C-alpha cells in the first residue's frame, strides 16, 4: 500500500502521511506545491509598502529644501518624486491584490480537493471515525482560515521590509530616533505574542462546539419525519438550543480575546508613535534635527503603525490557520478500515460467483440468489458480500470468483461489484446525471433500467423529464419513488455482481410484482443477490438461502431440486 494520501489526478504533488501529522507541515506543503503566487505577492507587497514608507522622508526633504531657499527646482524635484512613489504604489497595489487572491485561491482549492480525496478514500469508514459536523466545518470554516493566511503573507513581508528600511533611514538621520524605532517596533510586535495562545485555545473550543452543533443540525434535518412521528421535535429543539448557546458563548469568548488582540494592535504602535514624536520634538528644539526631519520622523512613525497592525493581523490569521490546519490534519490521519493489498489478484472475466465461507451464502455465477435473513442483519450481510473484512475481525474473506475480497484491487472491486440498499442517497443535480454519473449511457440503456425499476412514470411526471434538477436527498420524491430511482441507478451501472438490500420495501404489491419480474429478466446471465423476505422475490429466484440468527444457513437449490 502506498503511504500517500493523494495522487496526481488530484494534485501535482502528493502529500506523504507524515506531512499530515502537523499543521505547519501541511501549510508548508501547500507552499511547496505552488510557491509562485506567494513569491509574487511578497515582491509586490514590498513594492507597494516601500513607497508608502518613503513618502514621509521625501516630504521632509522637500520642506528642508524650501526652508533653505534652494529655489523652486528642488521643491519640484521632490514633489515629482513623491508623485512617482504614489503611482508606483498604486500599480503595485493592484498587482498585489491579484497575487494575494491567487495565493488564497490556491490554498482554498487544494485544501478542498485534499479533503474530498480523503473523504472518498475513507468511504464508509468516515462515518464511524468522524462527526459529519467536523467534516462540514473543515470544508467551510477551516478552509477559509487557511486561505486567509495565504492572502496576508505578501502584505506582511512587505511591511517587515518597509519597517526595516524606515528604521535604517531614521538611524542614518538621527541615531537616537533610529534606536528608538528599532527598539519600539519589535517591542510592540512582541507585546502581542502573549495574546495569541489564549486566542488559539478559544478558537479551538469554538470550532469544537461548532462541529457538534453542525452534526446535531444534520441529524435533525435528516430525521425530521421520524421526530415528528414520535413527537420529539420539542426535545431535539431544546437540545439544539442548548448547543447553539454553547457555540455562542464560545464565540463570544474568542471574540473578546480577538478584541483584546486588535486593541493591542492599535495601542502598542500608538505608544511607539507618541514616544518617537515626543523625542523628535525635543531634538528639533535642541537643533539636533531640522523641521523637515521632524516632519519626516513624525510621518515615518505614523507609518510604522501600519507594519505593526499588519503583523498583528498576520499573527492572528496564522494562529487561526494553525488551528484550521490541525483540524484538516486530524481528518487526514484517519485511515480506511480496510487496507488495499500490496499485490492484488485479478478477478476472472465474466460474472463471478460469490461465496461467503463464514455464513455459507453462495451466489452462483450468472444466477439470481435471494437471501432471507433477520432484518437487523441484512445490512451487515450485504456489506460482507461487497467489502473486504476489517483487519482483525477474525472472519474469513468472501470469495469473488475464487479470489478473496481482501486480495482484490479496490478499483476493480468497485467496477465489478455494486451494493444498493435503502440508505443510498440521491444527490443534487439533474436526474440524468444522478442516474448515469460520469458514464455515457445510451437512451435505450436508460429506458431499460427505468422500465425494469418501474420508474418510467416518475420521470414522465417531471416537468423536464431526465433534465429536471433533483433536490438534495431527493426530497421532492416519495419513499417509493426514491427507491425505484435508486434501483434504476444500480441497474444502469450494470455490474457483474449486484447485491440488493430490500429493493422493493417501499412500494406496493402490484409495483413490486412488476419490478421483480423485470429485474430478473434484465439481470439474466449476471450474478445478482437480493436480500428480501418477499415471496415475490423468492418466486423468481434461481436459488434461495435462509439464514437464522446463529448464521447457520439452510439452502435450497431449485434447479437441482435437492437441498444443498
């Protein structure tokens, strides 16, 4: 098994699992994949910030030139220099926005693709290892936080470079003021540091509460009909209100800490500015610096509030990005319950037989087998026939064409075997896309599948037929209509082995009779297993198997006419 989470179809560079063990490693991986937007953003951020830093120095020089009576030429020269710096800043600012947004979009898109790839990789394992709210929150809030961190990088690098440039220029003019800047600005930035850890902890707490609330909301929406049936709306609503209040309190706590951080970002650089202006005024009164130099010092000290506030924003944004990347890495560290084989064995061509040595279920190649089992076990048995066993569960693997499922390549297994049951969902999109996926199917194939599932009338009743958009979960369809459309989708896939779990449990007897006959005819010559206790399915079965709660099967082979 490869130790990489992603392949070239998702990203041009793959992430080793080791890189997903820490948030900083993940953020650095994003930088390595596509560094040019960040490099360009840093260059343009510097070009944008430096003119802003130089303008006060240019204005101060112009004032000194005018005070010395050097004539209009010097004044015009420095004025044009200030104008040129303004134009350069405007051009660089336009480019900076584009580069920063490009870097942000890169982080957003890659993180989304990474999460989707991991969700697909985990498959059904995800439900047992993570809350749906955690996945939804990562795909929304966490991805946005990571993108914001990439957007602020260019401005931050430009702010640091400009601050250093101003400090050097001020030191060359007045070592005392330059030293004050070199001490005051870093002290203002470092003064913000103690607030970052509490902010990070409160953000993590808020994120945890949001995940719980999202999970509860999803449960309520998915089970609304059941809640109404048992009169549980009020209880669940009260439970969700309590959870939402916990989210609110966690958000207020994080907001208070963020407010303190923002206040420190204004107060500390403001104190540095006041101190520099006071010191500069004293030096001007003593004659140590000129009036123009005093104006330059004041303008430069006022400018320094921008680098400090940018550094504050960067510290806050990176703190949130670290929390978000940590959540993403938590999802990336999850592993599937089943490990793909290192050296997979190919399956034989044609419809293979399906044999479960643990339960005794045997579905012969090209025949329709109907299995009757306790209702609470049909899902487990259907899973056993279509998924490799979980490592360490102590049960032997099902044989597909004589090959154990845990020795089959997962991609080949998915292309040859399909399981369809009552938990299958309809996704948003047109009905044609829902039924065919990305596979091109002819109109004749669509018609045959819809006819076999007795779902042609469902399509005909839609305003735009197969091009009608389906709401998420197929909410506009009744239970029976949804079940028939799901069955049509499974039949249209035309797998070599099809395992159906109660495919007609939500339809009336007349509809079920038509579906049973048509499915049996359509699947003739291919291996089909149906879990159902309906006598209609048993009436068309080539082979019947009855399983008791102790998993000891009793089987009757109709073609042979004797117990098997």
